[in-house]
C-alpha cells in the first residue's frame, strides 16, 4: 500500500533491508560476549513462570499459559544449544540447566494436577506448544518444517481448515468492503487474518475478535489525537517507535491493549496522517466492524464437521507412528531411530490438542473418541518412555512382546 504513495519502491526495499540487517546485528551481538546466555535466560524465565503459576491464586489459567510457553521455550533453547537430544542430556556442562528445567516442569505439572485444570489449560491461547503439560520427561524437539507441512496437507487438518477460513473471510470482506466504498480493503483482511490465523476454538476466537474490535476503535481514537497535532519528521518517528514498543510489550499480555497501539502504528505507516481525519475514522471503524462480523461467522459456521474427521485421522496417524517406531525397534537401538521417536511424540501432542479443541467446540461428539484417545496416549508414551530408558541397546524379545501388547490394546480400544 505504501508503494501507492509518494514513497518509491526502492526506498521501501532499502529501509526494509536496513531494518532487517540492523535487527540481525543487534540481536546476535551478545553471542560474542555470552554465547550460552539464551539457554540460561530461558531456564531462569521458566523458573520464574513456574513459581508465579504455583503462587498465584487469582489468575491460574493465564499463569499456566505463561508457564507452558516458558517451558517450551526453555526446552527448545536447551536443544538448540545441543545440551539435550533424544530425551536425555548429551552435554554434561549444561546438565545443571536441564535439572533446573526438570524441577520447574515438575512444579508446573504438580500444580496443574492439584488445580485439576484439565483441558481448560489449553483454552484461550494461541500458543500451541510441543510439550505435554502432564509429563515430566525431557521432550523431543519438534519435527522438521517439511514433515509438518506434509502431515498438514490434507483436507480436514487444522492448518487446512484455518487456511480456508482465512481465505473465505478475506474474499467476503474485500467484496463487501469495495461494494460499500471502503478504500482500504486490506485493513479488513488483516483484521480477519489476525483473528483467525491460529485457528482458535469458537469461544476463544470470538473473544479475540472482540478484543480486536474494541482495541482497534480505541486505537483509531489515539490516531486521531496524533493526526490532530499534525506529527511529522522526528515527532512521527517517535510516535511510531512508541506505538511499536507498546504493541510488543502488550502482545503477550493483553491483545486488546496491544491493538490499541498497533492500530495507529499501521495507520501512520500507511500514510493516513496526510489524509482527511473524519473519512479515515469512518472507513477504518467500518472495516473493523465488518471484518470481525464476517470472521466470527466463518469461525462458527465453516467446516463444522472437519474437527471430527480430523480427530479420527489423527488417531490413525498416531497408531501408524507407533507401528513405525515399533518395527524399527526390532532391529535398531532407540538412539538410532530418534526421528521416529520425535515424530511419534508430535503425533501424540497433535492428537491431544485436537481432542481438547473438539471437547470445547463439540462436547457431545467427543465421547466417541475419548476411550481410544486415552489408550493411544498411554501406549504412545509407554513406547517413548521405553526408548528413553534403554537408549543404547536393542530390545529383548520379552520387551518387544510387552510393547506390541500395549500397541495392540490401543488399536482395539
């Protein structure tokens, strides 16, 4: 949209690349001083989040989301630092960090069980982490991007249905917006995308849409104040920096407050400060309301039966991953089949997340899958725990028989 103003494409490219290079240099500069700082800070943040979750009495659900996110970040940092691999420690110098992370994980799991949050622990959040909050073992890292794209490239997958909702909402908003005379249909498309991008459940998605609408309206009022004072040059730069800072600070705390600052940021970057104020306010508020109404309707009505079909598919995939790993264990040590172990954990986490979402949106339907869900989770983690316990040797005949028995029990459930 900026290319439609008096700013040249060359200038846009130059400043975008300048910002990218500057962020890389500034972001990576601390590695010259403290190469192992990221994993230490991630573990310290995990301990702080775990303590806050344990000690808080008023906002346990939000604290649990923060603790889960910190837990995933810590394990990912320890994996990136090559301290853990395949569910165990491979660098003894970082063992103390792993022990601290495990202690914090035990705290989170114990308090989660004491509160009996159950499936509520994954509601009202966009951050789907690759860590099971009910387990206290060192997790595997997530599979490659290529694997995740491959497994999502089916009709009823969460990613595919989310994409359909975003595209359908965007098309409707553009057509209706243009027919009503709005000059920036992209504004409504972005609003719908930000509401639907993670494929939220019905109620959390609606709450996010309300946050988006209320925050955007207040943000337009903030923009009108900046427009009234006619900021330009250095004052415009300071306003952009302040809005960007506040948006980044609040994005993980409260989405509605974040949008209050991201809205004037987008309007100022889109050169709206040079346009008449009242028509801009009318158009932006109209596009916001239109986008949220359309996105909410699509969220609730589009592909309502897809989660049921997806849940059945994920249970089949989890069984197939168990069979693959089980077959490999006949002739390999667990350490030789890390990719299969990692993929199985990912399938178990995906199946767990999907059935929790199904329970929220379709509570009457989830009963037909629940018994097999429990059996699949039990058998899958029984298999993974065996691999973690005996990483360096092939399984005996008796051990293989025990593993086969668990997998067959899950299949028969």
